[in-house]
């Protein structure tokens, strides 16, 4: 394990010194995982590539700020997530600021019984990660972003609200609607009743 840590330390030192080979190696090592992160926050592959490129630029520019105490991959991931959030802020994407009563994709309300049936039918599905990512990309940017921050980044609703500039109620509402719409999309794509 010490050899791996030493190799990462050399890569980080090389990136700080502006060595292209070290930067290329970091890019190659983390491209796949970080592209997967970016895809969860976007509608398509091109947007994800844009975010990924911006994210790596930020990684290399701020490499000297990595304190080496935590996970290098986790540090890069945090930069990618923040870059995805910044991407939508820069685009002034109004969907991120929608209140719960003005959300775009509203498939309608469900009562408690329907929700339980949905959850049971979802458990029966044999879903691949690509199926879920594809369905997530069809959610509105607001729902997709809140869902990702809550489920994958394990942020609290307060942290999400602070990060996106929305209120806690909107974060909770968007998460609930994201889950509902995700279930509905997956059921439709897998032709379930």
C-alpha cells in the first residue's frame, strides 16, 4: 500500500510542477470514474465531457491545495461535483431555482398505496446501472441535481439548499419528485404495469 501512496505522491508533485506526463496519468487514472459522476448530473454525453474537462482544469490548477490527508479520488470527485453545480449556475438554468409548486416534470400525484406498489415493482426489476443513469438523464436538471447530491454525495437537505441557493423544502420536494419520476421512467422503459 505504501508503494501506491508513494506513486500518487509523485504524481501529485509532478502535477504541481506542471509536468504534462503526470497530468496525463492522473487524467487517465480518473477519467472513467469522473465521467460517470459527470454523466449523472447532465442530460447528455457532450455536457458531461464539458464538465469533466472544466473539472480537470480545476484539479490541475488547485493541485497544491490537496492536503494529502484524505482520499485523492474523493478530492477530485468533490471538484467534479462542484463543477457540475457551477455549470448549471453559469448557464443560469432556471430549473435549479424552481420552487416545489413550479417543477417542470410533474407526472401527477400518487397516493400512498401507489407509492408502495411502485417500490415493490422496482424491487422486481433487474436493472443495470446504465438503465438507471439513462433514466436519471431524463429528469429535469433540478430533480437530477438534488437526487445526485442527496443519494450519491450524501449531502443533507440543508447542505443541498445552501449549495444550490434554494430552500430546504424545495430540496425535499425535488428529491421526492425525482424519485417518483425516476420510478415512473424506469417502469415505462421496462414496460411494467
